[in-house]
């Protein structure tokens, strides 16, 4: 099955719904059992559905009132690219935070993600000085 905008958008809709509902099990089901999920380019990937679900559980436990949006940028072969943004409230401070990023998802013929990479930034105040 060739990846197209309809298939990729359906996957992104489910991804966003899982995030907004803080549902790590639904999120993990979007990935193959042996998927690799690169949260940032500098961390080791989360591996497999259990690793992805646990990372999502930990992250979303500190979030509420999540609003996810995306725009498909394109795809090549089985890889889709999208710009995404999200706003949420941090728990327990209830500070509103905005996130903005790019994601790359390699899909298999069943519409599941085998490799996920994202690059993102937030408007949360930083503690400490940036590296010089």
C-alpha cells in the first residue's frame, strides 16, 4: 500500500486523538511491535509498543487540556512528513504551554508506524543558559 495524504492524515488524526485523550495504549497501537520512536534527535529511541506506551504515560500524566493540530507537508515512499503544533496545560501549575514541531513517520503496508522521529520546541521558560 502506497502512503498517500488520506492514509497519513488518518494516522495523524489517531495520533492527535490519543494525545488529546492522554491514552498511551491507543498511541502505542499506532506503531508496530518493534517500532522505534525518537522523541528528540539526541535521545535513544523508545522501542516497541511497551516502551512507547510508557513514555506517553509519563509525559501525558503532566498534561491536560491538550489541543493537537497538524499539516501534512508531504511524503516519499512510505515516509510522511508533517508540521504539528500543540497547546496544553502543565500539571500541577496549569501553565499554558505551546509546542511546535516537525515529525517524520515511516509507515508499513498496514498503516502502522515503524520509525517515528520528531524535532520540536516549546515556549516554556528555560532554566539555565543555553550551551555556548
